[in-house]
C-alpha cells in the first residue's frame, strides 16, 4: 500500500518533469516569456521534492531514519543519511539546494523581468537571482537523474508512464 503511494507520487514527478521539458525545450524558445521559465523551474523543484520525500518515506518505513515536522531537518537527514545510499553526489545536493533557493526567492520576490535572455528575480531588499535557459536545462537534467536513481533504488516499476 505504501509502495503504491510512493509509485503514484513518482508518476506525478514524471508528469511534472515532462511538462518542464516541454516548457524548456519548446515553449520558452518560441515565446520567450519569463513565466514559462519560472513555471518550469517551479515544476522541477516539485518533482525533486517528490523524489526526496519518497526516499525519506522509504528509509523511515525501514526504520533507518527518523522524520520531523521541520522540512529543513528532514532535508539534512536526506543529505547526511540517505544521499550516498542513493548515489546522489555532493554536487547534485548543491544543485538541489540552488533550485530550492531560486524557487523560494521567486515566491517571495517583489519583481521579476527578462533581461538579455535571462529571468532576473528581485527580492524586496533588491537581492538579485537570475535564471537562464541553460540553467533550466541543467536543472531538468539533474531532476531526471535524481528520479532515475530514486526509481532504481526503490525498485519501483511505473507501468503507466514511459521512462524518461
């Protein structure tokens, strides 16, 4: 029952990744709308979140870790206790953190705009973050990789979706 729920969540992650892929490779180059790039990176973050939560849930069920109500504590447990088992590298962890920071920065930003093929996000204290199409492609590649590692290590076969 629990593994079925994890599989369903990973199916959602696959749909989010496919949507982000379409937005990044087809929609954004055609329309150059900042909202497309921002939506794709937000979807990538959600797909990563599902993968991380699936890993944490599995490790919790096998009584290898404890979980907390604080997502930051749980991410630290993921980083310290689970990532090596799932072959997630330090570099990938840094990229995951970067994606989470960019999306959080965007959600709290006072303004975002396009400049020189980049989406510039400004916070209320004028702190600046930028997203390029190349960043988004790299984030998408990372997310596909993390999903693959999650599926392989959890040995979940997703029947309704083709592999990425």
